[in-house]
């Protein structure tokens, strides 16, 4: 069991070590893909075992329950297409003179270290190891955001570090306060930050201290999840990071941080009732949706457009978490997977567009469907999925959140969210339609799109879209896993 727990962290960690020792070359370029496949396979195996009972290891530092196993599946499913695209993407960057052999080596080490840290975060049995793992992702991804080492990339990396470090500092203060409350409730020091111990003793925690601790933790981890008000790092970071890194950050990093919010809400609800966490999450949800709406209306950069779309979807997750019923939590978890797959495809396709055009401005891209049908289909279908249209996963998950909201008496919040989503849909559809269907630019300086991406790049787009459509058509074995994961979080029916 210990080996099964270590595998999701160990596979990318070994790949990072191989890149550090051997560099990025033809023989090692696919190690990231192999590690991602191993992570996904071990996640599925852990999910099968965790359906019976949680799996623990390393002296209780690691634990996999149904929720952890599902999040590992999300990490593996989103990482696989990102790693499939990476060799071709880096080769194109190298050919264009935007990266050196040393940059490519550093990319391999940092991306695999990043994936290992995210896997460790969801396998951590307590807040302490989780905090360390999420802080590690900040350090690792800061160098990836600044991969091109231009002025804009460096500025985005520093902005990312400063804002996320502020959030992590808030979360650390919340951890200190929660530890204080746990010790005064006579929870043993060795388990004062353990999820299970805190759940068992939640009723004995000091209400005032726990309320403050929960607020700090939700705001702190919410910063890393891209929730308002500390969301400003997200568009700058995504606009400068390599496309596969943006796919990982939006499709995996944000959900992993939101996973921490869900765990904290579970403790807060058990200790204080559902009121305090629900109120805070509703505020963050509507604020995030409102900010995303306003900024998308004026957006002229397609990579930043996708980043603001991520803020929108994190707001939807916060809305579902605030509702808190079994249906809502299951829909939130399903949305994490559907959004991750769709957003990874959108960012990977945007990487091909950016490399071909040399710009991320929306008005620089016209007639994409005629110039590059494969990329156009991938980008267009991903945006359709993100807008919540069938048959893709976000349609089913958003419908579940809205149904649960009306059933829980939060129809006013759902109605406000729907109005904002209508505006977002109009803004995204108009800008994407212009990119795909506009007349191709001609004359001097007009960019000639490549006919198609590499075979592995195409495979990554197809895999992501097929996965997103599959979970929208039918959950299959995922239904029981989602139901048990919602039960882990204490969601009521």
C-alpha cells in the first residue's frame, strides 16, 4: 500500500531527476508523458482500493480516500495531454530561438517537480504537509511563468510570487490558529492538523478561533485557486507561461488549491455549522463571477481571455461548495475534471496559435478554421465545453450546481450567477467566433498558420476533448467515486 501511495508522487519525481541528470534530449523528451501515464494508472488503482477504505502510509503522513483518489485522477488526466504536447512545443520554441537546451532541461525538471508537488498536496493527511506542497508549487511555477525571460514574463513571475505568497501567508496564519484551537480541544499534537482528527474533534474546537482560522484558510488557499479578490496574478501568469504549463496551472493547480478549500470547509461546517463558510464562499463566488464578466467584456488577448474564464469557473466551484448538498459537491468535483480537460485543450491549442502568429492578440487571428482546421476544432470545441454546452462535462456539472442551488433555497445566488454567465457566454462566443470564422488576413506580415500540429499535439487535443465529452455523456464508475468523495466532505443529501 505504501508503494501505491508513493507512486503518484514518485513517478514525476523520478522523471524530474532524470531530466536533471540527463537533460532534455530525444531519449528523455517523453519521460514526462510516461510519468503522467504512471500517475494516472496509480490514481485509478488507488481509487479502487479507497472505495473500500482509506489507504495510509509513511507513518500516517499520506492518506488516500475517495476524494484524494479522485483528485489524483484529475491530475493525471490533465497532465497527460500537457506532457504529450510538451516535446513538440519546446522543439518549436527552440527552433524560433525562444529557448535554449538549458531552458528545456529546466522546463523538464520544474514541470515534473510541479506535478509531484500537486500529487503530494492531495495525498497529504493533514494541513501541514498540504501547505508545504502548495508552497512548493508556487516556487516551481514561478520559474516556469518566467520561462521566456522577457520583461513581461519576469514581471508576471514576480507578481505571481508576491500575490500567491500573500495568500499562502494568510493560510499559514490560519493553520497556526487552527492548531491552537485543536490543542486546546485536547487533540494530540501529532494529529492536531490531521483531517480525520480535526473532523472527529470539530465540535470541541473554540468557535471564535475556528471561525477566524477558517476565514484565513479559505481566503489564503482561495488566492491560489484564483478566487477574488486576490486573483490578479492569474491572467498575467497564464499569458506568459508556456502553453503546457498554463494547461497544468489552470487545469490542475487551481483545483488542487480549491481542494484545500473544500477540506477546510468540511472542518468549519462540523465546528460552526454551515453558515459562516457558506456566506464567505457565496461572496467569493459572486465576486469572482462579476470580475470575470467585466474583464472578459473588454478582453483583447486570447490567453488572458482563457485565464479570466478560469476565474469564472473557480467562482462556479465556490458557488457549488457554498450550496454544500451531496448533489452540489458531486457536481463541483465533476466540474473540476470537466473544466480541467477542456481548459487544458484550450490552452494547448492557444499555444499552437501563439507560435504560428507570434502574438496572443485576438485581432491578430482571423480565419483559423480555414488555415488550420485541427487547431480550430480543438480551440473551438474547448471553448464550447467551457461555455457549458452539451455533450461536454461542464454542461452536466453546471446543471447539477444550479439544481442543487434552487433546492437549497439559494435561487437568488443561482439567478445572479446565470445572468453573469449569459454575459460571459456572449463575450467568449463573439471573440472566439472572430478568431475561427473571420476572413483570413492577407498581405505583408500576415501569419501563415501551420496545416496541423504534430501527431502527439493532435492526439493531446483529441484525448482531452474525448475525455471531457465522455464524462458529460455518462459517469460510469466515476459516479460511485464521486458519491463517496462527497460523503468524505460530509455533504448531506
